[in-house]
C-alpha cells in the first residue's frame, strides 16, 4: 500500500512540474528535448518505485 501512495505522490509532483515547464515559452527544438527528458524521468520514477532499478535518488515519502 505504501508503494502505491509513493507512486501517486511522485506522479502528482511530476505532473505539476511538467505542467509548469510546459507553460514556459521555449523554442520548438528545446521543447522537444525537454519533453524527451521528462519522459525518460517518468520511466525512471516508475521503474525505481517498483524496485526494478535502484532508486536511491528518490527520497522515501512518509505520511
């Protein structure tokens, strides 16, 4: 259960950051690079929450 709560919190924070960055007036090539980096970060968050890769860089969330 704690795993699901951590995943939800990380995805909500990630979505808010993605939304704020998408509001920036970036040129098209830079926006494409940022979008690819965010997708890679999203994949890393999901894999590290489920323990597939070590996620030492993600702090544990204790509610």
